[in-house]
């Protein structure tokens, strides 16, 4: 039977209100990533002989380092690694603590009580509200951004207060603009730097402001830092936990997905305040049985070799330089980010003498349908599109060819900004 046939049965009446209740599955609105997926499929079908250039995908284009893969194979073959990992192995926790010290200059992290592994950052964000949110409590989220913590806050009967990231404020949230009644009811403040999708970086001064605000308002800070080690042009990787007082009020989530080309491996860690780490660990213990021990040991090898990430960052930096230069020659006002593999640019208003773009989504759909270039639109705070430099290209010559092809396709029209 099809989904539609089952919609007429008692099953349809049993869904929880949090996902739509009796109307679950009947919503005709299409999620923007589904729109992108459909548009890509349509473009490929319409132009099967033309290369589709994917600047929308938010994951690395290469496999993990050979040393990490070899370590996985070695450890996977050991009988003692076959069992449940539960809340993680000491070897991985120790490697994470050493990594924080060596790469981010974070001192004083106790691997036994202030670090716990997670099966990637996404499950950690999904589980964190369960430790804090009661009905009516508030989680403060930044938009545009990654909504998972907010989604689960709502699942638990909480509310989400969105604070916009604007170009005028360097894509940092204006904490002073948060209403007093919201701050009073808030349990969680979610931050993400370097930021997805804007690529913006935080500063020690901003993080110090966050610590002061959180202490004043008694709000727990969750800093999502999967791109923290991917920095460019001499910018030093910055951890929220390196700021005095940060560990008193929050935790930081790290992931090996982006910084070590390990998206499918699903491994990361939560570090910081020991009481928050303990509470999260208890929630996690009731959600999963831990990541495969061999993966944790391979990840520990990676964390002990941060030069792997440095090489990845050099590649992304080079690609950013190429893409920024090409877009600016066309008329965009692109600025190379200080971190992440995302480039966030304002959408043009239209084509001279032709089509108008009222939103970032309008422009994104034009790119995929007319130019076979995939991107991700963001219209939460202005009209922007996000390009990712994780496009498929083996080596520098191929990178230059791809960027040259992007430029060629976008110069047969004249954009208005």
C-alpha cells in the first residue's frame, strides 16, 4: 500500500501533535531542501549532457585521511572492540581534551567529567533540550541557522525565540536586543561559530560578552563548533571554552565531520561544564548505546593529528579565493569568510531587462534550472544564497576549471544588484 492509502486508516489519527497530529503528511508546503533536490533532478533530466555544479552540498568532497581509515580497519578487527560503547571510551575523551588544548589553547578540561562523545553533533543538539526544557521554557536561536535544537525544544513544549544575524552586525547576534521577559524565561542560548550559513567568525570579545550576558540572565550556552578548526588566512581557531568563565555557563559541541572529512562516521564530543556534561550523558544513555569503539579510536588518531585538518583548510581557503574572485568580477559583493566552507552572498535583484528575484530562493531556483548550479537560499534575514566550496574537484587544476565554468555560465546575463 502507498502512504496515501494508509492516510485513511486509524494510523493517521495516532500521530503526535508535535509532528502535525491527524494532519501529518498532508501539508503541501515543500521544505526548501526538498525543493532543491527536486530542482536538481529536473535539471539533470532536462540537460543530461551538461555538468551540474553542486555548490549547495554541505559536506566534504573527499574521504577521510588514509591514516584514520587504516586505524579504523585495525581496530575493527579486534574482538575487544565489538561491544557497546555506551558513553564513550577513556582514550577518545583524553584525545579530545588534548585536542582542545593543542588546537584551541583550552586549559583545564577534565576528560573524565567534562567530555563525553556523541554520535555526531546533530544528535547532541537534538538531545540537549531534554536536559533543560520544560513546557513554556525558551531556547534562543540564531537565524539563519541550523534548527535542530529549536525543533526539539518545541517537541518538548518549549518555545523558540529567534534573533536575526544581519550583515550590519557582522552576523553576530545582538544580545542587548533580546527582550527582558524572553531572557528571564530562557533556558538555552544556541550559538554556532564559524557560522553556518554565513561563514562569520566570532571573537574573544564577543564570547566574553556572551559569558557576561549568560551569567546575568542565568542561561545555559550551547556553542555548536563543527567548523571551529577550519579557519583561514592566519586566523587562529577559537573555542568558546577558551574565554574565561565559559565553562561556568555552557558547553561546546565539536564534530569530526567537517574538519576531518568524516561526515558519515558520526563522531563528535560535548565538552565544558561538568554538570551539563553529566546531564547530557544521562539523556544520551537513554537514547543510544554509543558509537562503535573502533570509530572512536580512529577518531582519537585524527584528533592527535590536527595537521590533517590544516591541510583540508588550505584546500578550502584556496577554493574560497577562486570563488570570491569570480563572483566579484561578475558584480557580486562576496567576502571570503574567516572560517567554514560556506560563502554567503546577497542575491541579485534580477537580470537587466529580464527576470526579477524577489527572494534568495528565486535566485537559487534560477541558478539550478537555468545554469545547473546548485546553491542553498536563505531568506530569514535578508535575501542571500549559500555556496559551499565542497564541490567535486580532484586537484587545483580541476578546481580552477570548475570555477571558470561557473563564471562562464553566469556572464551570459547581466545581474542587477
